[in-house]
């Protein structure tokens, strides 16, 4: 028996139509994730679901005050054009920050409209290897 993969990440947002629209804009329109219908059993749940490849992000409305203090909590999205995603985010008004480098995994962090930290990376090889990154 083993864990096979991370199936989804769930991140908080404030309640209401305006925060829901912000979530859809960030995750669907800016990052390019596919918006998914939520399960029929979730009719009363204020949540938006998005596909990232075979995995999902669930943006759930909570009753806490924002911004939340997340510390280093985040999830990471792998892409095939790190500079293109960074440009798209910055053009849409989202800040992007460099972070500690990882060999063969160039990366940066950004923040969704609710302050959730999102790491964006491009996997170019094994981070444990001293081999140069593969070219794309």
C-alpha cells in the first residue's frame, strides 16, 4: 500500500460572488486551469474546482477574516514555460517573487487574490543531480 499522488489542494477565500469571480479570474483566466463543475452533492458548498492536469485545486469559501497568515504554506504548479507564466501573471497585476533556487527547477512564487502563496516551477531534470538542465 502506498500514496500514489497528490489529488488536490484546497485553499481558502472569503465568501461571496466577488471573491468567487476573483478565484475564477486567477485560476482559470490567468493561470489557465480548467474550471470544473463541483459535485452535485456540493450544491450548498461555496467552492470552485479547477483542473491542473490530472490534479485539482479547490478554492473554498471560509468564515475567517482575510488576509490569513499562512507562513510558508503553499502548493506548487509545474509548467512548461516559466517565463511565459510569469509574464502573464505580472501583466494581470499579480506580483511574482524569486525564491531560493533548486537545481534543475527554476521557480518563483506568486499570490492568488486572497493571499494564498502559489509556487510555479519548471521541471528540467532531477534536482539531486549535478547534471545540467535538459533543454526545452
